[in-house]
């Protein structure tokens, strides 16, 4: 029995703990310095060597600093009052530089908190002045067009109402009559329509949504110029069979007279298709829509009244947020200049160790730098390794 016990103890003593960071391809000897000083093996993150009560075990190099934090090793020590002095000594960075970094970091945190608070206030202010409009109601806000345009309805010059009424008919075929056979004049009149939409919509959209709407108008304007070119090319290519080109291009834009005879007709634009194309491009240009909860197939569009007091409150809050963002950017630049990336990583590493010493207390062990001793203590479970 004595021989078996002896063999077991010798085998246990010959067992060595090692560290691998690549799934066992290579190993590094486990040591106090590997765990408790900044190096590539621990990837810049400390692994605390502690006793079973959670107190950090310190070697001779850390003992002086630990005593500055807590003279008797008790938990609850004061690290903050000696932080600059300790970090300057450990990292080799001047105390002035560390103090300046603290000041700039505090300014950065304050600036970030201000930005986050204002973001919430802006969201609340925007919600108070925003309305959700259906596509037809949205179009009624900007759909008023000049009297120079003719069409096959006389009740209103607002395309929104015509779009709504046309959608409820079997054909949906209400049209704007451009009253010209010339494709270049038709393009000009079509362009002016979209410029009118821009002017009309400005008072009903936030700056961001209006920018998206302008993009949508310009994109749709280009599409309708292309429709006119395509129709014109097909119109003359089809010879006497005008019905074929009408079937091909008559959905969005075409030529015809009051008798649907396109041989001598003028350009006309189908209202429902015009609006559908514009709103499709608007949805693609910006995040200005929300899906209704009552009917999942209904899309609502956010609108505002720029003349309302609620919108003025929103604008004021948005201006505050924009100014706060500028301050934050300046704070970031200042903070980035306070310390180098290497210095920041050093301070972050040792802050974790000394904060743990302050919070949990410490215990000095004069043998802990001995790798064999460290291995034996770990295997006997007299000490532990704790990742922060």
C-alpha cells in the first residue's frame, strides 16, 4: 500500500498544467506572469489567481500596490484614490496623461448620455406631431395640380381623389391629358407634374422623408421620360396596327383621343399607375412607412404639419440633438488623442486586476512565482484561476 501511494504521489507531482489558445496545437507553460500580466497568451485579458475565498493572490511585484489599496488585505479597498499613481508606475505612463484621459473620457460619457437622452426626446416629439395616412390620403396632401392639365374628370384637380375613385372602378382608368402629340412637350409637362408634387409635399413631410420623396419624384420622372420614348418608338414602328402599341404601352402612358383612336391622339397618363409608381419609389427611397395593425395589407405613410406647434417643438429638439452629436464627435476626437491604443489596452488590463483586489481583497504569497509551486497548488485545489 505504501508503494502504491508513493507511485501515485510521484505521478501526481510529475503532472504539469499548461496553457493552449489554439485547441491543443501548441502549449505554453502555466505561470503567474502568464495569467496576471498583459501578454499575447492571455490576449490582453487577466486571469486572476485567487484563494478559495476569492481573494486575489499577489506576488512581490503586486504587493506594494495591493497595500496601497487595502493595507490589511481586506475586501472593499479604495482603488480610485490611488489609481493614477499605481497605473503610472505599472504602465510607465505619466500621471498627467492618465488624468487627462479620465477627464476626456468623462466628457465623452457625458456627451454620449446627452445624445441618447435627446434621441428619446426627439422620438417622442416626432410621434406627437406625426400622423399615419393611407396611400390615398397621403396623395390628397400633395396631389393638387395646376389647371393647365386637362383630364377625363372635372370634379377636382387633386390626383389623390382621382386615384381613390379610380381604384374603386373596374378599370381604374382615369387619366391626365397632356394635350400634346409632341413627345418632347409631353416630357416637359410630365416633368412639371413631379416638380409640383415636390412643392406640394414639402409642408407634410419631415426633412428626411422629404429628401426620400424628392428622390422618388426624380426617379419616377426619369421612368416616365423613358415611357414616352418607348411609346414613341413603338408607335411609329407598328405601322397601321396602332392597337399593338397601345396594348404594350397603354398601362402607364399612351396616345389616344376621346374616341380611343390613337392615330391622331395626344399623350395621356394613367393616374393610378403614376401614383403606384411614385409611392413604390418613395417606399424604396426611405424608411417612411409603417404597416397598419388593423389590416396587415395596408401601408400607412408618416406625415406631419410643419406649421403646427408640435412640429416646431420637434424641430427644436432635433436641432438640440444635431448640436449634441457635433459635441459628441469632438469629444470622441479629444478622447482618441488622450492615449494611444496600446496605452488604453494597458490601463484596461490593469484596471481589472486592481479593481478585483479592491473588491475582493488580497493575499500575499511569496512562492506564487514558482511555476512548480503554482502547478501543485492548482492540482491540490488550494488556489483557483478566475477569468474576468
